[in-house]
């Protein structure tokens, strides 16, 4: 093996030993992990719950597909949108 590879293995071994002697033992972090994962789950739930309503709005009867078919009926020079007075 090359000397660079041997040095890298030694560096990673020392790093692993340092992390394993952390001041927080894994069994002490169970509550923090449990709370963190539940909070992350609630964030994802709220994001995908609101996304569901947006998708329904885009794909509904008057959604993006309905708008696309309405634009085909318009004349090329005709204004699109509300008229100004």
C-alpha cells in the first residue's frame, strides 16, 4: 500500500475513536432523537398535505388542463385576461 493510503487509514481510525468517545452516549440521546424525528415528520406531513390541495387545483375541472384548452380557442391577436377601462 502507498504511504498516503496508510496515512489516510490512520487518520480515519483516530477520527472514529474520537467520535466514539463523544460526551453524549447514544442511549442518552434517544429522547432527543425521538422528538427530532417526530418534528421532522410533522413538517413533511404539513408540506405534502398542502401539496395535495395544490395538485388537485392544478388537475381539477377548471385547473391547468382547462386553461390550456381555453387558450386554443382564442384568436392569435386577441388579448388574454381582463380588459382595462
